[in-house]
C-alpha cells in the first residue's frame, strides 16, 4: 500500500511538472506573441504618425480583426486604398496650408530682427560668426556641420551630436542651402531660414518636414573642395 501511495505521488508529481512546463511554455509563447504584436503596432503607427490622418481606434481594430480573422470586410482592398489615399491627400493639404501660414508669420517676424538679411528669393540669412576663408561656388563640394529644425524648434537632422561633418555637393541640395552656402566663407557659421519654395515645397520630405514647411539650418562651413576632389556621390 505504501509503495502504491508513493507511486501515485510520483506520477502525480510528473503530471504536475509536465503541466507546469506546458503552462510555462505557453506563457512564454504568449509573451513573445504579445511583444511582437506591440512592436507591430508601433511600426504601423510610425507609418501613420505625422501623416495628418486622425484615426478612430475602434474602427481601426475592427478592420484589422476582420482581415486577420478572414471575416467579411466593408470594402475591398482597392476601395480601402482609395479611401486612405483620399484622406491622406486632404490631410496633407490641410497640414500644408497650416505650415505655410505658420512659416510666413515666422519669417515676417524673424526678418525684423537685427542681423537677419532677407534676399530677393525670400531666403533669410544670419551670420553667427564670419569666416575668413574662400567662398564656395555652385559646383563645389562643401564639408559642413549642420543642425536642421522646424520653426517650432523640432530637430530633424544634425551632425553636431556625432561630431562627424558631412560632404555635400552644392548643386544637389535644396535651393535654400545652395544660396545660403554661396554667401558663406570657410570657417564661418550662419543660420539659414528657408521658406518652403526654397526647401521641399508642398511635398515635404517626411517626418518632421511636412508639406510647405519652413526650415531653419545652423550651418558651419569647414572646407571647400572642387568637384573632382570631393566625395564621389555617383559611386557611393
């Protein structure tokens, strides 16, 4: 009887262990699935964020579930894409008009500040420190440090943090950059306030650079190279 009793306990222990192992394994799979799902949600939101689209989360989840569970959907995929495209175009137009108005107001006030020069094109140029070297020409390659922000001081790019300047051909950048750098001398630093028609226009460039965005660049001109001495961008 005693052996049978211990045998039952032993078998019960094995069953409990197997059951616990199975539960632990399922829990681990559930955790991995949860982490993957959260990451996937981040990626999808990252594509939507900044587009100007306003999302109804309940409807978004319903559409997501209908497709994932092979349920009947309200629209075909082509119809869904048409609706997204129409909404995106409308949102971009609204965002572009808001950016245009905010940028124009900013430039109007900024142009009144001492030291800010407005050129015939509408570019605004402010010397931070005057250089003593040569002035580049349009087909030169320049070595620069820079920081780019929106009029709301949202940074979208910089080389200052990494300490690694960039070589840039002046005939392959936005017009505001080309015009501004042609006014600088080696060793100088300046701020360029670039209206949308001299930047990325109504298309924008994604991320913080929306349609009709006015951009601000703090630029330090380190060196100038003739085209044949600069970085070979064609074979990058």
